[in-house]
């Protein structure tokens, strides 16, 4: 048998097996998704949003997926078209015509990626500016303090029976004046300092519990005592770094009551996996009651917020004003 005949005979079994392999792959892909809730499919893996701001992030996520799919279909289509219509002929052995220095094609594959990146950049910058914008006077302010290996929460609030002034509290010196100026007047405040061994009494999930009021805007002031952490509440669809010597701030308005998971999303050391916390969204009345309960436990005032702001961070903020 000629070498060519041998090659043809060796390829035939593979061609016969190809449909079987594709069928098995299709069955495997569909079988693994039998328990999937198709109502969740439009979110493309994202959890259900629980804040007023989260749908903006979800929309950006869905738009990015749509752009990626369109690009993928175009690229896959061109690859398959080349494979099918420009494959080597069995009867002809001559080299096919070669295309060089085709300016329209070269301009196409240079300009098209620039357009794609520019569009994605525009929508990302637009949504980021919206998400990081701050109100003049938020209804509530909470200083989230990250430290190895847990979280502390300073509730900068006017709590009945608690005296003090958050704008002059030594433990909050790490927070820049421009954020302290928005603190409520004469806010004595209360705190909750967590440890890795804490657990939520309702769910049993590990970590301390941050309480939030439903339907009221909350400003988070993020500070760190040691290394870089990342404050991530999963159904907020949002996370932000907690950096020593630099203060990050954002605002959300919770829209759904319940207890949600939070975690540190930045590798911060050997016990990084234990930096978990819970977020409990309740009615405004229950939230105020919780603040009173913290005061009754003697958890009044504020825990140290972190490392004082560095000169580069302070100078950068001045340039932004």
C-alpha cells in the first residue's frame, strides 16, 4: 500500500469518531447545566443585585459579554471560513496565491481593536465616575477598618446617650479632613471590632457582622492598619481596596433586607482566607436599635482607623480639588 493510501486509511477512523466526540461533548455540556436556574442566565454568573448602584455594574458586565461574543463570533467565523474555503486541495499541489501588503485588511485589523477598546473604555469610565460620586451629606457614614485578620466597623452616628465628636476623635485622625467635614456634628459613635472566630448568630457564617439600613444611603470610608486589603460585599457587585496611608470612599443604598457574605479580595498574608464578614441589611428602625445595643455593651467611641495618610496620597487629593 502506498504511503498516501496508508494516510487516508488512518484518517478514516478519526473522521468516524468525530461526530461521536462532538455528541458526547454536547451531552456533557447540557447535562451539567440541568440544575441551572434559567432565570439567572441574563446575569451571566453575577449574583442578584441588592443595592441601587449594583444594576449599573451588572449592565456593564452584560455589555462586555455581548461585545466579547460578537467579537468571538466574527473571529471564529473568519477562522472557519479560512479553514473551509482555503484548505489544501487533494488534487492540486501548487501554492495558492499569496496576499501581501493589503492596506484595507491591515487598516481593518488595526482600527477595529482600537474601536473596541475605546468603546469599552468609554462605558467603563462613565460608570466608574457614577459609582464613585459622593453625595453632599450621606444619611450614614461607616468607617471600615481592615486589619490582619478581620474587620472593624466604626459607626459614625449620633447615638442617644453617647457623647463625643467624630471630627475631633484621635482614633479617626487617619481619615482626611474633607471626609471628616461630612461627619455628623457631635457624633459620639459606636463600634464593632471583629476577630476571625466571630460568627453570625443567624446564619452561622464566619466573621463579624456589619449592619446597614435598607433604603438609606451609606458612605463607606475604608482604612487599613497594616497591609492592603480589599472590601468586597459579593451581592453589591462592587469591591474596593483598603490601603494603608490612603483612604478610599464609596456610597451605596441597600434595597433588599437579608444577610449577605463579604470577604477580603486581596491576598494580605497567611490568614487571608479568614478575613470574612457578613452584611446584615435591616429596616432603619432596627438599625438604630442595633446602634443602641452596641452602646449598651460599652462599645462607644471609635477603634483606631489605621495608618495616617501618606504625603503622596495627600498631595494627589489636593491636585484633584
